[in-house]
């Protein structure tokens, strides 16, 4: 599926999210617009693409696939927006010592990893999320957290 097709599906099945994506697009990569991007993102409905699009569209097909390896290997789509250094994928400020295979996203703070492997660390909106081998269960965590103030 290409970006154009995915945007059409957002427009058809998740119009509020589509409007938000359209508002975000011109702001991407412009550091001065971080606050506006945060505001728009926080206003988007909290619904996964699985429920918002996949379950409603009749024209999609799934292809079974197995992804072997570590969390860092499943992070390969990040290559375009993250730098790879010392066996990590990182976006934002990151210092690593004796760590390998981690995926790091730091919105405004510096994240340091020391002696860990295959860990995902996200710092955004004044909060931290750390997990390992639990990406499939994130919905449970989001449900447990409940509505959050942005």
C-alpha cells in the first residue's frame, strides 16, 4: 500500500485523523512548529489503524509474515528518520554505552542507555515509555493508562 492509498483510507474511514494528518504535513521538519505539531497530534482521536481502517475496508488483504530477530530489527522502518549509531536507532538526543539493538525516541530530553539490549525507549510529552518484546501488547497499556491530559 502506498502513502496515497493510505491517505485515501484515512479520509474515508477516519476523517478527523485525516484532517489532522493534513494539518501536520506542512509542519514536519520545522523545529519552530513543534508546539503546534504537539497540539494537533494530541487532538487526534485515539484509535488504532486496525480498528479505524483495517476492519472497515473490504479492499485490503493481509499477507502473513514472520519477522525474526531482535527489537532493533523490527525497527528497520525507522531508518529514514533515525540515525543508526552503535547498533541503535535513535531520533533525538541519545548517549549509549555498552548497549545494542535499542530503538530510542527523545522528543526533548537526552536518553542514556547503559548495558542494555533490544530495548525501546520513548520520551515524549513529558512522559517515558520503556519496553522490550511487548509491542503487540501496547494496546493493553494504553487502555490501562486511560485518557491522558496532553
